[in-house]
DNA sequence: AACGATTTGTTCGTATGTATC
DNA sequence: TGATACATACGAACAAATCGT
């Protein structure tokens, strides 16, 4: 009797799912049926289901029923590449298409902003300095896959990178464009963490409204050959359908798993 | 009336927390007080709090109250280093201690196992082949920080790496030890994903029992100069107190933030 | 050590709203 | 349109944990 009833019910159902007694995508018994099976009230049954929902095992759909969630093919992103990322966009398109998936980026939303504390610290500029913000929504197979925002110091525009402040895709990627303007990225540093999504992210990624699926947040800071920082790219994507690869040293090329798709966070237009 | 009441209450409380009207560690009004404030029933107030709990913003303690969770200093791990990782252990110890934190690894639990599908696929051996499994619990400041399991093909032992099957720390790390036996790691590949913790992980990391905090799972496969795979290291750590850094190309050395601690997943004894 | 007050945890019942088929 | 199934919201009672007296 140590365990509350709703936990016992949840445990029992979880067991049936793991054993395969209830297969992926299949419907659970309705709340009414579960009331009978476990001799519990509807609220108690619902508490048990809520626990499974929080753990990401099942998904309730109003008017239909509760279903065992189906795992999606993870989207694989390679974080290590050539610092001079001119080819990264090509890799992105090639490999995504090779996986039979269709990539699509929204038209960038370009804004001139003043740097907040995070941006200023990342770019080693002063808080309040002007920066260009370029924001894009990225899709695969019409599924929302990542939200990306890049920040560039306004001084880059003064140095001739005028296309940064145009609300159009930069063919080949902004990093390659800047390289052509004499600002060649010689290195970058990524910082990966996980946090709860905000309302906008929850809506865009169509994440369950209970906020149970966290998102990856990747900060990429790019460096020029004088050691200065010329860009900060923040990529946000759901943690339940993404995986990241890091290759160091000599790593033989491997055949990508048939179901995997590969992209890079640098395909910023 | 679009938003249900319990969400409105949750949103309002979340705002007060973000603005700082309720500071970290402070107690929220009791359920009774919230009932009065929002003119709602206790169950509705509890639903709102449950939402905040799921998002990791607050924590309810029976008999005491509900409190705003306090964020811990994230533990920073650098995933890119020298492939020949002999020095990584030194970096680990130096930087962790520089951060004023005390690292501690458990004595390794060494087992001879037959490779399961995942291990076999990662090491490119057959399922059922014998492998050495070395498992360690890693702590910082007596706080559980990561669970690490390394798998080596049994053939390495035949080639002279006999210390792999001894249940003692390998000074300088197993990778350096193997390099001394002629098996020098020339590269590795990490794969980072996030998933719900299992029961053991939940208990070890003292994660909230509702399974709301996911864990990072990092697979590191090491390669020798002939392109073969000689080890698989799986590192699991809570996603709420860890961050990962990846450096590519020329990245100037930066002063680590005062509150950050740096380690590497390769400090396998 | 015992007790009461406070606070959250669990479980029931009931009614009504909303989404889907 | 009706039936079904989940979502929200109310009220009530008792259990369990915590803290101070």
C-alpha cells in the first residue's frame, strides 16, 4: 500500500507498453474502461495517465482517446565541420535530400536591435550596442524543426556586409558571404544546453501544452583570425526529435543510418 | 475565456517569478491563499502549480509549502579535445579543482558481458561477442554528476590490455593506458541526445520522481588509426545541471566564467 | 516524546465544456 | 446531430509530512 493507487496504475500501464502488450500508436483503454479495470475513480485514472503523459509515454487526444506515442526518426545534426563554412550549406541540402527529406527555410526576419546582456557578452561588445538580428524558421518535410537567430555586430555592415540588413536569403549562407567580404570564420564554439520551451516555441514546434518536452538551445559564437567574435547564432529545437554528432580527429566516414537525416545549424540564409 | 483558469493562474505566477516578485528559493503563497487570490477551488490552484512543477519552475514540499526552484551552477564539459586523450584527465582534474569543486569517481564496476545490439553496432562487432564493461559513478562536491559505462572488445585484453579487466582505477585514464599498449585513439565521435531517466538514474541523481527532468545521453565511439572502433563510452547526466562545449577551428582561450566548472567525459579510470 | 497546527498529497463524487467521429 | 472521449472546474474528506510548542 506504500504506493498511491494512481502510481500503481501508471506503473501497470507502463509495463504493458514496455512489454509490447500495448503497441506504439495503439489506443489505451478509455478512462471509463480503466475505471472498471482498476476499480478506481475517473480522477484517479486521469492522474495515472497524466503521469505517463509527463514522462512522454502516451498522448491524450480530446474526442479520440489516449495513445502510445510513436517515436519519430531523430534529426541528426553534425556540429563539427570546416570553420570556413562555405560548404556547410551544401552539405546540409545534399544530405537532407539524400535522406529523402525536404528542407525549407522561412524568409529571414531582419531587425536592428540593441544588444542585450547575453548577446553583448557573447560578442564581446557593450550592452546597448547595435546589432543585426536575422531570424529564420526551419522546416523539414513541412515539420517545424528549428528556430534560428543570428546576431552580427553592426560594425560588419559598415565594413561592407550590407546584405546582412536585407530581408532576403543569403545564398550559400551568411558565413560564406562574410568570408567573401574578408571576414573569414577561422573557428567557432558551440554551447549546448536544455531548457523548458517558452510559449512561442511551444506553439511553433507544436509541443504538448504541458511543457514536458524541453528544447535544445545551442549558442554558436564565430571567431575571425584576429580572435574577435563576429557572430552569435542561437538555434532552438525540440529535444525529442534531434540528435547531435561531434567528430574529433580522424573519424572514418560512415554510412548514415537509413532513417537518419543530417544537417548543420549553419545553413543560415 | 480562451485560456482555462488554471493556465491563467500558472501564467500569472510564472510572470511573478520571472520578474522577481517571487525570488528564487522563496515560498509561494499556500494553496489556501491562492484560492482566495484567484477565487478558484483548491483543485484548480493545484492544477496551476502542477503545470509550473512540470516546467521545473517550482517545487512542492509536503508539510512545508511550494518554493521557487533555485538554479544550480551548470557543469560545463568540453567535448572536443585531443583525440589522444592522455591529457584529458589532467585537464579534468585541474579545471574542476580550479573551480573550487571536488571531483570524485567511484571504484569501477568491471564486468564481462556479451554485447547487446547497441554495443555491437557501435563497436562493429557481432551481437553476443564478449566485451569488457567498466562502469563508474562520478561526483562533484559529493553531488552525483554522471554515470559512465565504457565497453571494450574482449580482443583488446588478448592484445595485452589486461588492466581493463581489473576493478581498479586506471591512472591517467583508460584511453591513455591503451595508447601505451599500442592502441592509440586517433579520433572519436560523440552522439548527444536527451531522454527520460530510468528508475536507477532517477534515484542516483536524486531527480524529482515525476520524471520531468530528462537526462543527456552521450555515446562516444573511439577509433584507432586503422579505422577500427575500440571503445564505446556512454555518459548519462541530468540535463538541468550540465552544459556542453564544442570548439572547432581556432578558438581563442577564454577565461572560464567564474561560476563554471569544466570536465571531460573521458576521465574514465 | 507527544500533540496540534499547517501544508501538501491522494481519492472520491459531480457537473459541464469541447473536440472528434 | 448524437455519441463518445478527453478537458476543466467545483466540492469534500482524509492521509501524510513538517514544524513548533
